[in-house]
């Protein structure tokens, strides 16, 4: 399946969830997109509820269905709670951490920075957005790219960062210090529904 390149606002309104985690997408229109988006909808079935939860998370991290399922299967093999492990693996993606550090104002923008070869991990260029970052890895920009307008503008907008990332302003580099705890991730996600969806 090809990557979605349409409006992220439409995606957010479709599932009734802010995929940027800022709430901006639903600020003006909380109803779904399209001509009948404001029409009253019936109650979702269990399957519909589980599917909607899966789509919320998939849209949020901007991954294809194939990548999403592959990550879910990896989480199944790990010790601990599968749903929590799943979210931790998604958070460990390079494009997500570039966004969390503040080098880009959206995950889509972060993916573009990675794809175009602007990002380094432990000093080595990595241009694969799905690259799995390990705790202790240092994420930075190539020296010549540290003055990119899109990056400096994004960094200026950062008000706070998540606790599992530290940022060195003088070096313009972030360190993924540890895997996140569940209470540090989006509370509006019910990952148990995603586990139920795939385990049918």
C-alpha cells in the first residue's frame, strides 16, 4: 500500500483524534470530513471500535499497514505487555524521535528530514525513517544542515520535550535516554483494542 499523502487534518477528523497530539485538527470541526461528516452516526460495532483505534495510532505515527503489523508482531515477541511494547517500538522510530526532539514540527516533516539525509545517529547518516533507535543513541543534524530554516523555525516553537529524551542546545543533538513509560505516552490511546483487533 502506498503512503498516504493527503491532508492529515482529514485523517484526524475521520477518527476523531488529534494525530499531531496538539488538538489543532479538531479545534474548528470535530466532526468527520466530507458532505455527511456532521450527520449523526450509529454506534460502532466492537470490530469498528477496534479498527478505529488501530487507525488512530497508525495515522498518528504515519506508518503503512504493513509496517504497522510488522511492528505489532515484533512487540508480541518481547517480554512484558504487548500493547505497551508496541507503542514503545513505534516511539523508537527515528522519524518519531526527530519530531519529539523538535527538529520538525510534524512527523511528516521529520520523515522528510530523514529521507533527505539530514539526520545522523551516533554521527552516522541514517536516511531510513523506520530505523529503530536504541536507548543511548544520539540523534543530530549534519553540521551543514544545522542552520536549515525549517529546522530553526521548528526548534523555536518547542515549549517542552518528553522526559525520555535529553537535548543539548549547544550541540543541537538529542539523546534517546530510555524507552518511554506507558504514562508518558498519549492517554487517549487504548492499545488493548489494537491487540484485540489483531488477535481475532
